[in-house]
C-alpha cells in the first residue's frame, strides 16, 4: 500500500510524508487533518492520496475498510503455483496513463513508481493545489 500525504504548513512544507506505526491522525474542528509524530510535533495534512488493494482513492479505501472488504485475493499477475502462498494484496484496475503524460515515462518507470506518482497526484487534487498557479514552487511541492 502506498499512502502519500502532502504537507504545506510545517517545517517540512511541501514534502510528502510516509505514514508508519509511529504516527497518529488528529482531526481538527476546522476540518484540517494533522499527524502527530512520535516526537509529538504536529504537522498539518492538506491533501491525501492512496493507491492500495482496498481502493484507488482515499474515499474508496475508507469505504472498503469500513465495510470489511479485503484487498487480499488469489494472485493472478503471475503463475504462483510453485509457491506455498498464492494470495496477496494486488492493486487492480490501475491505469498509469491517468497520471503520466507520455507513454515513454510509463515505460521508463516501474510499477511502484507509477503508484507513487498516482498517490501524489491524488494528494495534490485532495489539497486543491494547482502546480501551474502563480507562487507555487513545483520542485518543492512534488
């Protein structure tokens, strides 16, 4: 599962942040979301994007988790018959063309890079950030 979070109001402003077991989500009265780090520093999250076996967006992921839908199924990307374990969490219905402008870039990058770029795009969209807008440094945001 790949989970991208866009940070704008912190010392780490504009950088994506990996969520792990040392973090905790906080909701604020104004609707903002923040992450509390193990060091207890609060960071404001302005946008989230997720690419996972349970959903290709934050909304679908959350709905599937709440409904108890499992992202684990029998492997079908390759022949898993030689292996003891033949189940895994595969990301289905993902199309990198939705997130990359050129077929060349799709071919140059592996599947995990496609997932990272897609999650980043979703986080930017969730934050309502237009990288072409004046005053935004695209090298810092993404």
